[in-house]
C-alpha cells in the first residue's frame, strides 16, 4: 500500500472516505490473472487510483481459491482482489465490502465489465457488512491508515467469519506493521500462520483455522 500522500486524492480526502470529494477522473487498467486479461475502471478518490498496488498484486498472484469457495474481499477498493477471486471460484460466491461508495460503485462495474455474476459488493464497515456469515477465504489488503486498533480488531474477528477449514490472507509491509500483525495472527490462529509470498518489501500471510496437514508454521 502506498504510504506517501496520494496525488489522486484531494487534500480533504482519504482513500477510505465514505464519500470522496476528489473530482472524478476515470481511467482504465488491465492485468493478467491465471492467463486471462482482467480489465478495470479506476478513479480518483479510491485506493490505487491509477495502477494496481504492488502489495495487492502479490496477494492476488499468491491467493489460493477453490472453484466453489465462498470468499470475502475486505476493503475491496475498485475490486482487483474480488474480481480475481470471482474468476477463480466460478461455482462459489464472492462478497466484496468497502466503506467508500465510489470504490463500491467501481467494484460493481468491474464485476460486470469482466462478466462475473458470482459476486456482490456491499457498502459497509468490515465484518459488520457480513453478520453471521462464514467464508472459506478472507482476503485483504487492509486500510492500514485507519489505525492499529481497527486492524487488530479485524484480525481478532476473522476466525469467527471463517469456516472450520477457512483461511485468512493478508498483505502488508514492515512500515505498515505487518510483523506486529503477524504476531497477533499467531495468537488468533495458533500454529498455522505462514509467509506465503514476499516481494517489493511486502509479505503475504496466510492463517488457517485448522492446521493444514502439509503446513509447517513459521
Ligand atoms: C489498502 S485499500 C485496498 C483496496 C483494494 N482491495 C486493493 O487492494 O486495491 C483498503 C480499502 O479498505 C477500505 N476501507 C477503509 N475502511 C474500511 C472499513 N471500515 N470497512 C471496509 N473497508 C474499509 C478503503 O476504502 C480501501 O478501499
């Protein structure tokens, strides 16, 4: 996630504003996922307004999603993770959540643009948007800037939103506190937290509710 000020935002905006005030200035981008080109509309006032974030890229390329998995994309932005997950789970269902209404609108458009009907976008705050629901996969490049207590709450609530064999995937870098969050995850998901990818200063962590037979915790 970019920590420097984002010039695609007006000074009054955060990328996590519910109603961004930055003037709309839409763009297009594409990336390759599992041999297919996915195409997206992006906009100012939304995280990664002009290009795919390198942390998100690493998360998407390492994320394992089964054909019929139920997936939760927490903080979906314009939809990179959720759209890719919906491609990977044609017989499953993806729920994408964001507080930023402009992001949610783009994510809906991007599902349609990629002809995906097995996903939905909800405007809401984290797990409040999915009360009582359980997922096989939760994937997130979380909004680190909202503050450590909120990110810790996310990590602590995650086990309750996972199926017995569910997995949480999270990407972050050292300056965003990922090493600290890795320790918290180790408390919430004993013996199952793994670093599954590293690159450009980011690491992708996977935490499983049930230890995988082939897993060795690090
Ligand atoms: C780092 S961005 C990631 C966006 C997108 N998943 C990506 O990787 O490009 C985090 C996202 O979380 C959203 N967000 C911030 N606070 C939130 C909350 N309380 N509940 C849900 N989403 C939130 C922001 O609006 C932003 O879109």
